[in-house]
């Protein structure tokens, strides 16, 4: 979180509940089978549980998940599960409370851990997203591995990526292969698991441990060719690539009375412009893009 914070989006710029559901229905009719509500932070929406319940009623939609900072899970997760929530990703970059407070500029590390444990108790296998940064949390790699010994969690190490406002520098990035080598020094039997064709994480585990780990190597070993993700920001802009700075406002199209057929053509044209791969580390670091907090994980 920047020291000066981030400007909040005006409420009337955000997608309404009805607009979220209209777009979701359209995408599902076009073949989308999984939807994840991300952010900013989805748990600040008072209608989150209602949105999850309504999404679960859409025929052919197979999975509804959220990505959250985890602070509100102890209050909201039981209700979200009753609404039909299928899975959750929790952002947590450190297992040390003091570091957590430094990077997030707030207390709450214990609440996040309690939320992870509650998710496990409720039968979920939560995914914990950890952005690796040299000099900040690269000394905790094996601590995160140990977290999978007795917890049924999926830790996902994410290479530090350039976005507007995060002061990205290649010297702070921990490459996937370097992290893997560090872990194997302590866990020589750290074993690769099978991955699906559209998986973004390379999966591994320590035999005998309950959980598993994965590496999202967006910078050093991109997976653009197998990426089938589309993102709609909280203010209704379609991004066909996380790293692209081209957006199409579906919110404005909806509010101007655009028909479903016209919306479908608008989306199709955007998807067809998706590039074979992202622009590479150097070019991405010089490109204006939204801060990650305004895109969603």
C-alpha cells in the first residue's frame, strides 16, 4: 500500500449488482465456466454475499471464487459459503506480523491467519498468494513451505511484477528458478505435480505434507500462450491481459443501452486483439498501467 494511500473510485463509477450479474450471464453464455471476484477488495462490498448467491444460480457456471486480503473472512466466510462460494485466494506476502504491518500499513496479520484456518475448517483448500520480493520476504520461502506441512493450503509464489506505483525494479524480483533452488536446498524431494493446460501456476509439493505450492512465473517464464483469463475491473473495464494497458468500458456500453449482441461483438473484438505474449520486463516497467489494487488479482 502506498504511503499516501490510493484514491477511492466514486461509487457511481463502480458496476452495480445488476450490471455485474448481466455481464456474468453474458460471459457464461459465451462459454466462461469460472468467475472470481477480486477487487480492489471484494469484501468491502455490502452486496458480496448476494452477488455470490446470484452467480451460483446462473446455469452452466461451474465455480465462483474470490480473491481477498483475508481481513474480513472470520466475519463473512460462513455466510459466503452458505451462498455457494466454491473457493478463495488470500493475499499474504509474509508470515511475520511486523513485516505485514509495514507493507500493508495496518495491523491484521493474526486475522488473516485466522481466516485461512477458518477456510480450512470449513472444507476449503485456500490458495495463498505471496508476491516474492528480494530483501523483503525471500528469507521466508521455507517458512511458507512449512505452512503446508499440516495445513491443506496451496501457497502460490508470484514473481514481482511491474505496475504503476509499485516502484518495480528487477533487482527486487526473485526468479522462479532461484526460489525453487532455495527450497530444494532444504527439501531435496520437493516434487513437481501435473498441471492443466490453462494453469497459471507450476505446482509442487513435499511428499507427506498436506498442502502444496506453486510458482507463477509471469516475468521469467511467461505462460501467455495458455492463458485464458479475462478481467473486468470494478469500474467495468475489460482487460484481456493483466499487463496490457488497453481497456474497453463495458460499463459505459451497458449504460448507453448497448444490446447483448453489440456487447458480444465488443468483447469479441477485444479478445481478438489479445497479443501472443506480454511486452517483456523492460517494456512493462516503462508502461503506464493501473496499480494492481485497481485491477484485482
